């Protein structure tokens, strides 16, 4: 029975599988931010410099980029069952993360383990998106939006931990707990999730497949839009909480309140991703992403001038957190619709590798800008990303191939 003629029957169990995928990704990706959550404890025990504190996060980013590049060049996401790849990646990430407390490693070895954690997670996120795409056709934006929204909520967890009345838990317990979550993610993703009816047949190995993703103009413009988005995203997640903390302290406001505000700002992205996914399937990918980039770009410029007004800054950061993630899933949905169906996994993996590579630039450049210009002007550089992203998506909208997105809604 052909899925195209019996869509309701073919998609039976869709939302169960998509929800399980979202849960699996949330649990697995929690190890990404586990070390960031316990930086205060690690700093006290290991006497970390500010550079080493930053590298605890950056090393995961670099590891993810390396893993994604290897995966895309070898077309692993398309030649092997995505659910098995997801499970293996989650187990490997759990092992690398747990090794730090289990073997009582020091800072140098811990950075290696954090790199390996990121490397392994490249086998979780892109295959997860491919599996969602295999279930969703006319509502692909909503499906991938649910996945990205779940991961975004996981990003906010460390900040809620920081704001808990009892203080932060011991760092070894946090790393072991998140590793246990990643193992649970492997069980859920590997044994409870199955691919959907829109999964293309596994293609033969083709080392040129990754390069064709960038050579194809429509897919390239969608990737350019994603790069503009990623230029801003992780810098906002990493440094807006510190900006809020500095603003609250300067005004004599509660430190715990600043941490709750940061958690709310990041968690708002979960709702933004889900809502934007539903709207993009109705309005079109390019229209939704342009509006989202425009709102987040304005927030980049407005955050600094509101530094000395913590109440207004909090409100703006919640809007910023909502908008900065709202478009994320739509760039991936667009690439999955524009790329060769046989190499969707490779296209998504290449996209994420380039995007996360770019995040290492803005993650490192904001602190010196803050020291030089103050929080009042540090975020203005981030607005360049939304400007470039808007230009790219408007160019994509004018191409005839854009009709392949969102059921012809571009």
C-alpha cells in the first residue's frame, strides 16, 4: 500500500514517534550543557581561569562540528538506520561525559572528554531531525519545531538549577545524572522509535554528496539563512544571562531573580520553536524566518540601551529568547525539502556542522567586546547575522525551487 495514496494510514503513530524523538533528543542533548551548569563548583575545585571556563562549552561545540563533518563526508546519516545511529551517539556521549567524575579527571582530560561528548552528539541531533522529516510532510515545520523546542527547554535547565533555593548540587552528581539521561535517550531512540513512511532508501556511499548540498543554490541560500541565525543564537544563550546578572546587580536587584529571568528567556524559545513550526507550515518558511530574524535582530540592538533598566531588559530578553529560536527548525525543514531526498541526513548534518562552527566565533568575541565597550554595546555585532539571514531568505523566496517548501507556501 503506497503511503502517498493512504497518508492517514501511512502516518499512523506519527505523533507518538515524533514525541519520543523529541524526548530522546532532550535527554541526550542534556549532556551538552552539563559542564556549563556546574562551572562554579568546577572553578572552586579546579581553580579554573576564565579561559578554561569558556573552553568547557567551546570544546563541545568544536567536537560537534568535527563529528558532524565526519558524518556528512561519510554520509553516515543516510547509509545507516538513523535510530541506531542516534542510540550509538547517545551512548558514546554518556560514556565521555561520565568519564570525568568516574575517573576523577582534571581540567585537561575533562576538555578532551567534553570534545568527545560533542563529537558523539553529532550522531544524535541531525539523525533525529531526519527521522522527524521521515514522518512529517505537510507539517514538517511543526515536527522539527517540536524537536528543536524540546532541546531548547533542555538548554534552560542549568539556569533553573542555578536559581534553585538550595543552591547548585555537587558537580559529579550532575554529570552522572545527565549521562544517565543520555543512556535513557539511547533506549528510547534505539528501541521505541521507528522511521516514518517518507524515509528514502539508503543510497550508496558518495563522498561528493556533502559538497552538492553547498553547490545547489536553493539549499545554499537556506544554509546561509541558518548561518545568520547561528551567528546570533549561541552567543545570546551564553552571554544574555550574564548581561542580565550584571544588570540586576548594578540595580541592586536579586541575583536569584536574574537567574530566573535568564532561564525564562531561554525557555521561551521552546514555545517559540513550536509555535513558529505550526505557523511556518501555513505561512511559508521564508516569511516566518524573515520575521523571526527581524525581531531578534532588533533585540540585539536594543538590549544594550536597556542595560540600566533591568525590568525592561528582562522583558526584551524573553522576547529575544522566543524569536531567536523560532526560526531554527525552519531552516532545517527547508533544507530537508530542497535537498536530494536520498541524502537528507547528510544535508542536515552538513548544515549543523557549519552553523555550530560559526558559533565558536561569536561565543569568543562577545567577552572582549564587553570588556572594551561594556554591555551597552557588546551585542550590537550580533545583528549582522539576522541581516545576512534575511537577505538570504528573501533571495531564496524569489527562486522557483522555493515552491518545494511548506507545500508551495515558500
